[in-house]
C-alpha cells in the first residue's frame, strides 16, 4: 500500500539542482561540495547525525544561508546575489521550521495571509478565503482567530505548514518539523505532510522520523561531515546500506 | 516554614495565625531588640519630620496665596483670557479620549476590598496623626479628626461588608477613579483658598487690575474658586464619565470598531491639539491660492503618477532608485530659499516613493489616495504654522507654564519616536556602516548631558542654519530634547529588538518578505510591545527633563515658579515666596511622574504575565 | 539531465544584494557628511561676517572670566578657567558618587527590611525623590541654604563646623607639598600588598590555614604610608629625571607627532584586517571571503589611510598663542606633553617646597585645617577665611541635589540586585551548612554585585552629567565656565567641543572601569 502511494506520483523535470555547494561558517566548513538533483513531485528525506550539514543544505536552497562556492538552481533560476532572484525563489520555496516560528503578535489567520497579501500582492479577501481553505486542509479551521500562543505545538506546526502553503510554493522544505513536538502530536503533523506528498508537492524533508521516510520518501539521502555519504530508495537504503557510516548510523537509530 | 509541612491532599490547611494589632506590631516592628530600637528611632523621625512639615505648611507667614493668585500664570502664562476656551477644549478632548480608550480596552482591572480597606484606614490614620501633630486650633483639629474618622470608617466598612469576598478582586479601579474625580469636583465647589488683598482706605481690594499702583496693607483672605475654573472642570469630568459609561454599554462589535477608530484618532489628536492651542491662522487667500493650492495640486498630480508607476508589481528596484533621488532632492531643497511647504512635500513624496514598491502592488490605488490626502493635510498644517495667528498674544510664543512643559514633553517624545526607532534599527543592523553611524550618534548624545545640547541649540544653531530659516526658542528646545531623547529611546527599542528570537526573522525571510516588510510587520510590532514599560519610563524622564529649559530662559512651569512669581511686587507682593512656589511645582511634577510610573508598573505586570 | 537555466546572466549592479547594501550605507553616510558640511560652512560664513573666527587662541589668552569658587577665582587664561571648572565638576561628582552609593545602599537595604516602618520610610524617600525633577530639588536646597542666618561680627573665631547663608565651612585635610611623593609610596605599598595577598592566598590554598591576606595587604599599605610620611623627600631625585624627559620631549622634531598618529592608525587597520583574515581561516587554508567581507576589508584599510593623511594635514594647522607666537598643532602637542612632565617634576621638589609651590601650608604630605570667620575688606565684613573647607551655597545645592537624587535610584538598583539572586542560592548555602554571614558574603553579595554593577555605573555617569545643572544656581562647573567664556569671546563651537571631549572622557572612563570589574566578576564566576 505504501508503494501504491508512491507510485501514484510520476516524477517530473529536475527542479532543484545543486552542484558542488560549499559553505563555511568562519573556519568551520559545513558543506563540502554537495551535488544532488531533486525532481518535480519528488519527496526527498535527508537524514544524518546532528552537525552533518543537512539543515545548512536545505537552508541554502532558499538562501537563508548564502553558499560560497558551487551553484544552486531552483526552478530554473540560479541563486546569486541578485535580490530579484532571491525574492522570486523565496516566494516559490516554502519552509517549515523546527521551532514553528509563527508570529506571536498576529492571529492564525493573519499569520497565513500576511505574506500573500504583501509579497504576492493579492487582495485581502482572496487571501483570507484561501487561508481558510488551507486551515481546513490541515484540520484546524476553528482556530483561525486565535493567537499562536493559545495553540498546542502540533497545531502551531500545522499552522506553519498552512502559512507556507499560502504562498503557493512549488517546493516545500521541512527542517526537522517534528523534533520539538511531544510524541502524540508528531502524528498529526506527519499526516498533514503525507497528504501533501500525496498531492504531488515537491518536498525536501530533514527529519529523524524513519517511518515517514520509509513510507513516503522517493529517495533518502544520508549526510555526514558536510557531504552526501549515501543515497537511494528507502527499500535499498534501509535494508541494504552500502556505507559503513550509514550502517553505523542506522544501527544506532533503529 | 509551616507551609513546608507535607499534608495529604484532602486535609485542610492549618488555621492562619491569629491577627491583631499587638501581634502585627510584634512581627513587623519589634521582632528583634535591634529592630525595636530601629523602629523607635524611625517613629521619632516620622513624628519630627511630619511636625516640621506641618508647621512649615501651616505657618501663617507662608505665602500660599502666591500660588493661588498666580494659578493661571503657572498653568498657561500669558495665554489670552478670551481664548481660554481653546485650552479647555484641548483638555476636554484629551479627557474624553482617555475615558473612551480606558473603557474600550478595559484598562484598569480590579482591586481587592481588603487592599482598599487597608489603604483607606492607613490614610485615615495618617490624617489623624497630622491633625494631632499640626499647629491647629481646637476646632480645626476636630475637623481633621472627623475627616480621618470618616475615611477610616469607610475603609473599615468596606472590609466588613464584603466579608468573605474581601480577598477577591471585585472593586473596579475605574470606579475608584470615578469617585476620586467626583470628590475633586465637589471640593472645587466648596474649597476656599487664600488670595491676596489690599486694604486701601478701609476697603478690601482683591482684584489685581484694581489694586495695581495703589498703596495699602497687603492681607490674605479666603475665597472660593471662581466659576471660570470650577465650571470647566466639572463639565469636562462629566463628559469624561459620560464617554466612559456609554462606551462600556456599547456592544462588542461597536467596541471593536471604536478600537479601530481610536488609534488613528490619538495619532491625529496630537497635531489637532497643537493647532487648537497655538494657532488661529489668518486666512490670507492670496497667499493660500498662489502657493498652497498650487503645491497641493502639483504634488498630488506628480506624486500620484510617480507612485502609480513605482508601485506596479514589476517596477521594484527602479522605484527605490527614484525614491532615493527624490530624497536627495528633498535634502538639497533645504539649502535653497523656497516656501517650506515644498520642502516638506518633497520629503514626504520621497518617503512615499521609497515605501511604494514594498507596500504597493494590488493596493497602488489606495497608495495614491493616501498620498493625495497626506499632501493636503501636510500643506494645511504647514500653512497654519507658517501664517500669522489670529490669537492676540504678546510675544511670539505665548504658551508658558505647565502647558508649555506638557507641550514640550509630548512634542519631543512624539518626534523622537521615529528617530529613535530608526537608530535602534541601525544599531541592530547587519550593515556595519549603519551600525557604526547609529552607535556613534547614540553614544555621543548620551555621553553628554542634556543641558549642553540645549546650550548648543541656543548658542550655536542660530549661526549654523541657512539664511531664511529661523527657529524660535521653543522649537530649539524641542529639537534638542528630541535628538537627546531619541538616543535613549533607541537603546530601549534595541533591547526589544534583541529580545526577538532569530527564528522570527528567518520565517519572514523564508516567506519572501523584504527587509522593510519584515521590520514593519514582524520585528517592530513585537519589539515595541516588549519595551512599552521602558518607553513609559522614557516619557517620565523626559517630562522631568523639560524643567531644564528654564536654564536657557524659556518660561516653563519651573521658571515661573522659581524666578517670576518670587520676584513679583505689583499688584501684590510675593517677594521671597520661592519655597512655597517650589513646593507647589514639586507636587505638580510629582503627581504627573508618579501617575506615569504607576501606569508603567501595571503595564509591566500585565505584559509580563503575557497575553500570548 | 540538462536543464535550461533561464537567468544565468551576470547580475546587474542595481540588483546585487551586496552592492545595494553598501551603496545605501555609503549613500546615507555621504548624506550626513553633506548635511554637516553645509551647516558647518554656513556657520563659518556667518562668523566671518561677524568678525569671529573659530580658533583655540582663547585657551591661552586671558578671557576676563571671573569664577566664584575653585582653585583659582581669576584665571589668567581660558584653559585655566576650564581647568577650574573641571575640578569643580570632579569635586561634586567624585564626592557625590561616594555618598550617594552609601545612602543608596542603606536605603536599598532598608527597603528590603522586615521592619514595617523602616521599609515604608525608605519607600517614601524613593518615591518622593525620584519623581521630582532634579532641578526643582537643586533650587529647593539653594533656597533653603540662602535662608540660613548670615554671619555677624560676633561670629569671628575658629570653628570645627559653621553654617551660614554664605555657605558651609568645616574642618578638612588638604594635600600639601609632600603629597605626590607620598602617593608614590602608597602606590608601592599597594603593589607590595597585592603581592603579599596573592602569596597568602596561595598559602591558604596549600595548607588550609586561614591566610588573612586582606590584613597583610592593609598592613603593607599602612607601613608604606607611615614610612612615606617621613621619607617622602627621598623621592626628590625624580625631579631632575622628569625634567630631563621634559627637555627631551621639547627637543623632538614636530614631524614626529603626525608620524606617530599615522603609524598608529595604519597599524590599527592592519591589525584589524589581519584579525579578520585570521577569523576566516580554515584548516585547509583561508576560508572563502564573501563580497561583503571584501567590502569590510577595503573599508577598514581606507579608514586607516584616511586617518593617517588627516593627521599630517591637521598637524600643519597653526594657532596663535598668548605671546603672539604662531605654533602648529604638532608643535603644540609636543609643548603640551613636555609641559606635563615639567609640571609632574615640580611636584617632587622637596628642597624649597614651603616657599616655591603655590598653596603649600606646611612641610608634610597632608595638613589639617579648621575654618575661621574673619573680618575682611575695608568695611570689615565678617566672612569665612581661607582655611578649612568652605562650601558655597551653589556647591551645597548642587552636591546635595545630585547626591540625594542619585541615591534614590541607587537604592532601587541595590534592592533589585539583591532580590534578583535566586532564592535557591540561599537555600543551597543553608543546606551546605554555611553561616548567615558566610553565605551573605561569599554567595549572595558577589552575585548581587554582578547584577548591580552595570546599572550602578550608569547612575554614576548620570550623576557626573547631572552636575552640569549647577549652572542653574551659578555653580562654576565646566558648563557654566564654558558659557561664560562663550559670552566673553563668542567661541561657541570650540567650547562645545571641549564639553563633549570632557563628558565623553568621563563616560568612557566610568564604563571602562565598570567593564573591567564586570569582566573580572564574570571570570570569577566560571
């Protein structure tokens, strides 16, 4: 049945291309030449020990961090110092954070409509209508007028997902979306993510949820010391890892 | 330590320890021998100090009539009598707005009857003590004691009547404020104050104009307040109460609408009040038609076109470049002679253009509308300030006394706000030059005392300004205090900005917001909310600092109290009454700052608990 | 896997984030420079029209300023007048800081007292004083002092303490001829004491016996003070040494001044750039520098060179001195430094201290004096004589004002600091079996002090700045003296620059001291 889920998607053209991406923080090299391609409608799960550069990698893709060497091409646009390209890419790439990062001074509805209204310059009524639709999808339409502080962690993360989706992104990045959640809330977030994958969204997910990787991912990448050590389909990756590092990591985590 | 005893859930808490005066004294004053000695010494100090104070205040030689006779001088200085309605109108607007705001946002909270009862009884005790220690006649002492007994009795009754609910917060603060205001109104109608009079050929003359130049023995007489004082206050407080009560009876929906209206009203109220107080422009139609109408129409059309162009979604960067060029033009315009209205409109247009690409797009039509309205309003204000005033006044700036102090403080705080925010943003910026410039400004301004900046404004500014630009004394003081207070404000706001988690900025960036949008929608609202108590503290400090303008020769409240009144000899002599006037000044300043500091404390508590 | 990249052309300048960032910064910087330039040139024009040109001549020329109190009431030059003002400011500030700290600490602790009436009295003090503008309080103290009885012919005599409407006079200890050499002795005693203190601490750590290091240190300072009291003339050899330095400096070529400054500026920028590269270093060589980093490096280098060039240009500017000589700024700097050493040398003159140096009263380092009321002038008016410490009414008003006012703020800081130490600390100390005095001294106070220190430093700074309100009661502090000079000479800009230099020096020194202690306390913490 899991395979059925995946097989309903047909992968499209490459949409994110990274080639030899390097990144330093002062004297620490976080990325040591990462080369990978993600295709449209593909779900890529990135795993690896902490400090391995996996978060830095996906943060480079919407330029929350600027890479220093190599090329990143997102949806045919190369990420350079060009502010116009940065703005364009950021509005096409949604991102969900570990700490939710909802805006505490705005209601849930305002959190979702703010960016479409001012960045996409859409009329207010239209954005509100779409926001309600998204809240239905993530299952909490009744919370629209509450403030983030009044919601549970799982609800907050679902609002954060809705907030990203409101920009109608072509790619969604997830940076450990369930790490800050209590176990009973993880499922509700993962369900939303599964449904999103099912709907054909291109997703890059940094996570420690191996179940999610097995069930949904088209491809799993294993990061260590700033490089991709190993990648492959979940079946291949979890049952027959090639690399010693990968074996060690999996033996520790599973 | 008793509360540390481990008790099963259902067991009742032990009886509270018995209460009583003796036990309270033992616990709070005589817990140890050393504490006992300290208490006795402190009690002696209190008695001695209180007695000295009362003897000073009620000494028949004290010239309290110097204060009462000069009350209008102290409040508004030379403001013309027939224009006093403007002052009352301004006060009235503020009171009604305050009442509506308090009611709409439900500010105030509740008090426990126990607290109220305690405070009243303590107040009664204090008054009784004063009645006994003061230099009063037997009847006066009895009167004091009666007042004390009424207060203490009310307090006692409050405690007893509420009984079990004495510890629940059930008394609204606003009700108590209402009662106090009612009492003030009653007192205004029955109070008798000492005023000076002259006995000329057996006739008592208390009217200043009549007594001027006449020789005679000066005496003090007790008179009630005139109707020109007590009537306006009564009406204003009644209107305030009416506003409060009616807003409280509004439906939730109406209150929500009111809240949305009130914020811009407050913003607009500031210039409107200044206008009411200071300006009654003479409408020179020729001048208005040639310069102002032209300016409004021209700038509306040109600005409208520019704004419509730059706020189209496709014109991002070009818009910012045009805005930058307009900004340069606006700066340059200050170097060449031209009507002021052009300079201000140019500056405003530059700012609008810079904001256009960020906030335009779908809303470009409303941006153009906003610009036309701004241009018209701005021109109107420039016109009213630049043209002669119809209010018949001596000198070129006639507002003085307490009203000048208040105008100075609030103008400076309002003007320093944007500058302070910009400086704070600069200082927390990732761009090193902005950080450097802001840091240099902030440290330079804060490192040097305000009085030197005031002296700079008064000694140096006149020579450094381009020809044709003259700035009056009050504006110079406002300028110096604005630049000074902006540096302090910047440090407060910086604290708020730094308290925002980095994730907020990342989230805004990830949603594609530009830096300006991120600041306006995400970081600033949160930062300002976090520093509201500190900002109130800044208002207090600035209010106290306004007293410094007396050194550079402005006729503010303190200057009148310290230098003007104690030097009066005609029509009545108040020579040497400086201690009385200074004490009055101290009390007035104290009432303002104490109120503000209490508001700040409440806000701190409220925001600390957090509504998030 | 070939993908068409739509926008792989070179980024245009107006869309390059780094360029935009720096362009906007430089744009604003130039805008500000332009604004100041415009104001400055306008000021120069206006002054040219009124025949006043800004300069520093007034520093060495007589300005006709009379000062009501201080070390010199009829200063012969602007610099001297400002010095008097500075010393008056410092007097108020330093003594005020000590007393305000004392009162503030007492009130702050009283505010925490469990004794109800003491607690309430402290609250009343704080809430009254800090909600009334300082200026009102200063005027009030002034009015109070002016209301005191005046001196009469019957008051003539010597007193321990005497008040009148002309001020307050009390007995005081003054520095005397041997003061500076004696200070050197005490300083030596202090360093010896510190060395002893460290040794004793080491001893305590090694053996566990109580070290009594503090006592050793105090004893050392005391011994050196006592010995120095008698032996200070021994140091008179310092005089020729310092005089030799004076001569050496005076003979230096003037080009040395801009060279030193330029070398310093360039060295600083090179040092910064080196440090910057170091911080970007990776194990595999230098890390990647972003465009932004390059901009920073270029800017730092540019700033260093600019300061160096400006130093040479300014060094050539000339100034006319009192004797009509024309000296360049560089020469003036050399003369200033050399004079400083000459002045310092004179302080060690032991041979004819009693006659030569002005203000000497006896041979020792210190002298004790009691105030006198004498009859002076042709009309035989009773007034305070020159002995003892006489505080004028303005001094009393400003001193009492700032001290009482600042104390109320310090009290709140002390209270907050003590309350901020977590309760768990007390409980943990009690659990360890420490005595109350032990845990107060070892646990609570050090932590409270760490919290208190930064805001306390701020209050000291405020106190120093608030002394400038003395101008309102005609107290001759640096601001009041400056205003008088401006009125006499019209040199507003230079005087303002002197004010700024003075107050910035004070604030930087205070924050340097606070930062030093802060860092030390934090090191102790770790």
